[in-house]
C-alpha cells in the first residue's frame, strides 16, 4: 500500500537528529529507558497538531503570514533556550543510579510534546511532505494523508524509542564518571541552544 520511497524517506527524516531526538536521548541517559519511552511518546504526540494543520491547510496561513510565523518561531526558540539553560544548570547534579523524584512520566511527556508543538517548521514540513506521496487521481486524498501521517508517527515513535533505549544502555558506563555525565549534559544543552538560535534566525 505504501510506496517504498515514502517509508525510506520517512525513516531518513526521523533519523536526522533534531530537538526531539536530543531530548529523548538525554532523557534516556539521565533517567533510564522507561523515561526515554515517555519522551518518545511525547515527541510523537507533539507532531499531531502540525499534521492536522497541514492536512487542513493551515500551513498556508503560516507561509503567507510572516508575523504569525515569526511569533511561533520566537516562542519555540524561547522554550528551547529555557530547556537548554535548565539542562546546563543541572549538568553534573543528576545521579544516574538514583531515582529523580522531581521528574515524573507525565512531566516528561508534556515537556516532549511542547518541544515539537512549538516548532512551526514542522507544520510547513508536513504540508510539503505528505502531498508528495498522494496520487493525483486519488479519490480521497485527505484520507490518504491521514494514513500516511499515522505511519510516519509510528516510525517516529519506533526510532525515538530505540534512541532512548540505546542511550539508556550507555548510561550504565557513565554512572561512575560524574565528569563525563556533566560534559555530556552540557553538550546536549549547547546542541539545544544551537537549535533554538537556528530556529529563530532562519528564513522561511
């Protein structure tokens, strides 16, 4: 039913490290694999509004209105910078072999949803991406785009979950190395900050 090109392209797009992947990997390293699965779920849920907006044609408004696009970019950038600052500030303080009572599964999911929800470029991406794989003579293009979106979300969840589980495995080698943990958290904080700046200054 699905063209190999769609599955391959979706896999490549999801594999490219982005803000969601960075957050999932960081969660896996610091809070173990169960928390990383929650992050993967949250990141996947966070793309639903963008998919719906694309299917309903709302992304056309984003492309036409520079003010709306700029406002969303700034909101997303500000949130990513906030996450990066917190990650940098907490670097080296979190012990990998102990439960972090301040962070529960619902908080992780909500934070992961917000990361993708506040990235307006995802709407434009799906607006351009989904129609490429819908035949011109399709009797129900909307339904086909919905099905393609569900498949894309499934790929996203699977890849992000694998990212989180693998990163959780790495954490076992970092428990006795506080310096390594601190440097890795700082590296991810810098990466997140870089994404924030790139999102804020990039063109449409």
